[in-house]
C-alpha cells in the first residue's frame, strides 16, 4: 500500500513449530521490531512518565486513544500544534485506536472488563445512541453531545497524525447474543468500508490504516469478519471485540480470527497485555499488542515478574509486608534503573506512604520489563526455540 | 571540625559590593557548589521525580524531613536498609532538617504560612505537648503518641545518615509575643547544646551538625541567638523560625541573624525558595536554601520564569487559556528537556486534562530552572557582577 513512502511490514523470522514470527514494521517515524508491546499514552501522555523516560524503558511505539483526543484537545488542536508526535514530544512511531472501544464501553456503562468478557452488571446503554450513520454520545469533558461517524473517526486520526490508525467499529460486550453480534459485525464492516473510502481520498502514504476483525466468540462470524478484512486494501489488521471469558477462549478466538488474515500484513491484538497472554497470542502470529495493564497495575502497587519464579504470579504486590525489609531490586536482568537500583523495601515504603514516586517507579519497571520480555520473545523466535521459551514464561 | 574526614566548607569567591559569596561544601557523598538551592524530598522521595531525574535537573543535594522519616519508616528501618542515600538511591549529598518545623507547624494546627508570617487563624496547639524535655505529639501515620527529644532528634538523624543534620528547635509562629519568643529561643539553645553533646559522643566525622538561629523578628534576640550558635562547635548554621511577614522584613531578619555568625561556616536559610528571595538573601551571604515551593507550585500548574520577562511574575500559570495555542517551550535557556522540548500548549492541555505528567514536567522544569538560575547567581559572584545580575532578577 505505501512501502514507497516509508510504511511497510516484512516478516524477518518465523518459528517453524508455532505461528510466532518476527517482523519489521517501518513507519515515517522509525522502525518497530515485532512482536511488540505498545504502552498506552491514553490521552497523549503516559501517566507520570515523560517521553524521555518512555524511550528509556525501551518502548518502540506508543498508542493514544482517539476517543479521548477527539474530546480534548480535539483533532484540529493537535493538528495545529504540529500533530501528535510533536505535541507529545514523541518522535517515534505512534498508533491511535478507533475510538470505538471507549465509546461503547463507556456507553454501555461498563468498562474493559465487560467487553473482554469478565462479567459485571450491565448498566443502561442510553448514553450512546447508535445508528447506521455513527455513534452519538455525551462528552465527559464538557457534557456536550458529540457525534462520531466512521468517516469522522478516520478524519480525526488523519488530523491527529499517528503512523498507524484504525477504522471505527462497534465494540460489542461479551454478553450479547449471536444475532446481535452478527448484526453489529456487519455494521462494523460497512463502517470499515466507509472509513477506508474516506482514508483513500487523502492518503499520502504516511499513515497505515488497520481494519478490525469482529465477530465475538463465534467461530463462523470471526471467519466471516477476517475474510471481509482480508478482502479490503487495509495496511494492517486488528483483532477486536469480545475475546471470550478466559485465556483459553481468547486464544481460540484469536486463532479463528488470525486464520483468515493475510500474513503479509501486520496484525494487532487490541487491549491485551498480560504476560501469559502475550506469549500465547504471539504463538498465533500476533505482531503487536497494547494494554493499560502495566501502567495501571503500577498505580496499584504491582510490579511485573517472571511467573515461574514467583509461584505462578505475574506480578509482585509491593504493598505486601513481606517486602518491608527486602533489600533486593525488582529484577536485575531488566536494563533499567527502576528495575535494578531501587530496593523492594523502598518501593514498599513509597507505596504504603502514598508517595507518587512509588507508582512511577513501578510503571517504569513494568514498561521496561515488557520491553525486555518482548526482546526475549523475539530472540527465541529468531533462534528457533520459541515454544520452549514460551513454556518457561507461561508455565505450560 | 571534620575536614579530614571529607566534610569541609571553603569560600571560593566573594562579591566585594555585597555579602554574596561562592563556596565549596565537601561531604562524604560529593561536593556542593554554593549558593545552592536544595529541593525537598520530604518523605525520602521527590513528588513524582526519580533520583535519576533529580540528578538530571542539576540538583546537587536533596533535603528530607526528619519528622516524616521518624514516623515512617522510622530511623532504624532507614539504617537497616543501608542509610538514606542507599534507601533513596541518591548517591549525592543529603540534608535532613530537625523535625521542629513540622512538629510545631502541625502542632499549632497551622502550616508553613503561619510560621513564615503569613497570618492565618491560629488553631489549638493541643496536639503538641511541649516540655523542657522535648515534644510529644501524635503520629499522623498510625495515631500513636510519639516523643522527640533534642537527643532523640540527633540520634534519629545519625541513623538516617544524611551528610548534614540539624539540631531540634521549637519553631515559633509569627504571632507570638517577644516574651514567648525569647523563652522559646532560650529553650532551643538548651536543646541545641543537648543535641550537640549527643552528636559529639558518636561523631565519626561523616556528618556535619548545624545549629539553628532563632529569635523571631526581634533584632536583639536574633543577635543573641547568633552569638550562641557562633560560640558552639557546630559545623554549620541554619537560620530558622519566623522571618517576618514580607520580603523586606525577611531580609532584615536574615541580616540580623547573619551578622553574628562565623563566616568560615556554611549558612542555610530554612524553607525559602522564591526567586527574588533567593537573590536577596544570597546577598547576605546565605550559602544554601531549601523549599517545597518549586515542586508544590508545579502541582498547581505553575512554571518558574524570569520575573523581568513576565511582568514581574515569578511563574507562569499553565492553566491560563493564553497558553492554549502557545507553541513555545517554557524556557530554551534552561538545559533540560522539560524546559526545552515540550510546548506550553501541551503543558496547558496536560494540566487542564488533569494528567499527572503535567505536574511532573513542570516540577522537572522548576528544579532545572532553579539549578540553572543558581549557576547564573554563582557565575555573577565569580565575575564580580552580582549586584547587577541580582537587579535583573529581582527587578530592584
């Protein structure tokens, strides 16, 4: 689609005994080695982490949320300030999501847990008015009614200026039935076509548009949606919507979705960032992942760790009294001061004392940990030992 | 007192036309060029700034509050974790204050404003029981009754292990009368002697003890207190207590206090950090300053600036709508990314959106700004043009 202009994707290594692969994703703002974890700078800022610090954790690309930037400061404002890279002072690659996830998760009165399948009580969906034309909802910033169409979502992302952008979709919760999921998927496909059409009107080759595979937890719908996305000239493809209620179902849904997708394009898995989830889904050829998990976990006192070395746990809870006198750093293998130079005792103290530095150091560690882990993951693919290495991390 | 062991102070340049001077303060953890501004790592942590970031702002030394560390995690805990430098991962010089300011400002039910002379309604002093023996008060951490004696304050600071430590004093509010101030000062002198005696029992030459000059806004009491401190073998001296109700009175009180103090020792002015205050009091030979102002100001959206270039204001309020479209960085002369690489428009957006990164970038800028300004101040002393340079900054 736009390799001439600096956007391209190429597979650089494959693991013969799984679907895992390494790739090189070139963008006008630099090259990303995949599989990659993409930290979430939700509103154009990582929580308490500067751009310089994000780069020092090894982050190759950041994701910002179209929904939030659409409401504040607005796409025009971001464009007037030189685009998102310059606005954020982040010169490396950027990805913006479609906005659909936030519109519908907020609109359904629920949040990520609901869409990802972890059941919570449903609340009124009245906050979002959904029509064929698009989605109308109320701004959390100033209360005004806002309307986002598939064309508008693409235009907003063109103004915001990330390297990789995503078409608007309806993000259905887990507990909707097959019929609703099918109708919603079909509308998302029509929205995808409308977004693609608008994108191509002004495409200058400096942004890559991703289609989204929907279809919930239904194998035939996932196959149908993948076939639709495969048939359209998207640069890349994202797997969205409900991924089921447990890791095994997630892997199944990802495998169904991935099966019909062109392998020459990069594939993104939306909103997934657990340690085992990253390894298990990389095995199905996922090239990029994003999730607020590492930074949110940090604000609650959690430090990512190697599960097999910590009783199967994916994180240490630094609030725990057992860290009160622990002089060890979080993990000396991770090449970052937050992981190597601060004692668990100090982090425990900071978290308990409510000092903001505690959450900040944990967030830096968590991002550095994932960057380091993903390099281990890529290395194991290049060296042909991905299944063994994945086993070490997933405890499988 | 301990030059052999790595603690010494020497004047390196003087300004013939004022009392301003440059000095070199050697400690076991490195050398500090004075006059210096010392950022406050109140509870052993700067708010949202890592040790690496603090060093990158140009901070030469940090101050931590004995009062807070005494209550949590406790001096024994800090000692068990290798002392404060190691605990905080800050290898450079550290100063701990006496604890008196917090005990009495919290005890009197008031805060810094009261002691510094900005009148607020007095509240019950019942929370602190003050006797000749020391101060009893209630811990804000767990509600237990705590007792701090002059000996205990020195012991706590010996365990905590900062390079520079301060004797316990009663920090009287502005609106107490001369008689109370005199009696309180005399008790602080007796406390000073008790602290000094305990200090000398175990002094290994790796910490320098500062006496404190009290005496409120009364010239004769300040002279008496300075004479007392001058007559005792302290390494350095701090000017504490009420400094009056306006900048002119502060300068007067500082001049009275400074007049009787030995010039071969370093002199610290407690709790002062305004731009004009730094220049005006450096003119009276103050060698070091500390204040929460730059980091607290940042959390409220304020960025330090050169007053003469900004209508006399010492800071820009980034919440102000006039910064919404301002593409300029805060100040390109300040050698730090927070000052040079982020637009005012982005900072305005972050502050308005309530993103923690806004306050963090402003805090980094404010610390870098003061480090840069103090280097300009030292340079002007070395080059014999301090009065002119001070005039540029104070608008005098």
